[in-house]
């Protein structure tokens, strides 16, 4: 079976150069089929239209759909006709094998570490610059919009009704001493951050995929590693899937946040934090959950990050 890496053709909301992708598949497919894989970033193949492109290829060429296999990190990805191979590893867990002892935060800061731009992250960037409690936020936004290409489709979606000019003119910013280089790779985005987390009471986690599926990365695992509660800007149901892995998310946050996705979830989290007062008593009350979560993460890392995929079979 021939393997093709299709990473350069994938975007969050569209397929880049679908004609080129079709040509690659048609020239490479053999009698025993083809495997389509990527470099690990999370994509929902219904959302970005990959299945539509594959349907067209099969209709035109007569290639049977069961000859095409697709490898993905999205644990909820499924298709009735294409063979989906879900990777049974959590992204980068080997770096989380040795968490330190949880200490109480020395301040009530809110940590936000941003990665490559998607719509929800751009929305968070706008919200950070609007809130009255900006001084409480430890913020790092390392995407330079004048240097790094915009993900396909985002510019058009922003200009259709959001503040495209605001986002386009934004510049890198960091409250943690220096602007992190792009791309940030493990372990530099995990280890050696104790001096930041000792000041952090809670982290807002802008996940890589925030609209559909379940793609957990080091961004969610990092506050668990450092023993901090977190609110994740991620798809609806993301928290329930973390619970299936064994994590305890009883942080006393309102349950309605878990039913939201993407930019709506970012908006709701910031509205909630407008009126939320953190305290050492509150942190003490959730300490058992934080300790439990560290142990679950350590166990996952200890068995090479393997996940019981039966937890996510529908």
C-alpha cells in the first residue's frame, strides 16, 4: 500500500489545491489501495471538505472507496465508506512523565499561550485587548501576521463580517519575557515553564481544533502537568471526552460552557471571567482533582500515550 502525506493540502475549512491532491492520489494508488496521512495537526475531514474531494475522485476514476485509508489524530473521526485509522496516542505525552508537586499559585493570573492562528484564537486575541482585567492576564501571542501566511479561508471569513483589519494589523506580544519563535516545538513549549505557572491561577487553553471532533494536544495537557485548572476553547463535548480518559474536571465552572464551541465558547469564557473571583480557598477545594489529573496524565505517558480507542467508539 502506497502512503501519501497530504499535510500541505489540509486547512481547517478547505482543501488547498484539490486538483493537485487528486492528481497525487490517482498517480499513486495501487491495487491494494492508498493511505493518506498528515503530520499530526488536527483536522476534521468533514469540515474541510476532504471527503467531498475523495468522492469526486472515486466517481470520476472508478476507484473503490474501500481502497482509500485515512490516518487521523481526531479520535471522533469516522466515515461509513472510507477506512479511518485513528491514531491511539495522545500528542506528545512522553514529555509529561514527571510532573512536579502541585503548589498554590502566588498570584491570581490567567494564562493564555497562543499558537498558530485559527478563528477562535483570533477572537481570543481581540477579547484580550478589550477586557477591563487585562492586567490579570499573562499573555503570549507569537503569530506575526505580516510574516506568517494566513491559513486558507480565514481572511475571507473575517472580511465577511468580522474585524479583519484589527487582526491583520496585529503584532506579536508576550508577557512572559520574550516572544516565542514560530514554530514552537516540544519540549520547549512544555518544560521549563514553572516560573510562569507559579503565578497562574487558571489557564485558558486555545486548542488547535475548536469546532469539531476531539483532538487533544500538549496545550490541554500542559496545565494538567503543572497542576492548574483550565478552560478550553474547543469543540462541544471536548470535556466529556477528557473525562473518558479519566480526568476530573470538577473545577466549579458552569456546565453551559462545555456545550459551546469555537468563537462562541471563547466569548462565553471571557464573559464568565468578567465576574469570577479566584481565591486560595477555591483553589484548595479543587486540589484533589488537580492531583488526580496529574496521576492520570503520568499513567498515560507511562504507557507511551496509548489510548483505549473503544472509549470513543459510537
